[in-house]
């Protein structure tokens, strides 16, 4: 999952350093992430993982770091699985 997140970040944002060089907890906003790029990344990740992030996760904190993005995707995938099982 982290490799895909890093690839999408590199494709959709122009950060100060390549995503491959970032620690999972690095602050993406301090490295140049803009709100526009954050939306582009979230949309690309939703397509990539075939999930929709819950409305409550559509906030700045979700894109704060690679770790935060991964947590949000796990929540979205769990919610999607719960809906599919119902």
C-alpha cells in the first residue's frame, strides 16, 4: 500500500522531495502539498483502491502524512467490506 501511495503522491503533487525519500510520518504540507494536490491525490487513491473515503475523512489531517493516508484508506476499505458483507 505504501508504494502505491508514494507513486500517486509523486504523480499528483510537486513536493520538495520524491515520495520515496519520505518517512511515513513526514508532514506533506511542510514539504509543499497544496489543497488542490491533496484532492488530486485522494481522488487518484480512491480510483486505485476502488474505495470511497467516508465524508468524515475528507479533511486536512487525512493528508498530513503517508501514515495518515494509509490509515484513511484502511478505514475506507473496512467500511467498503462491511457494506459488501451486509
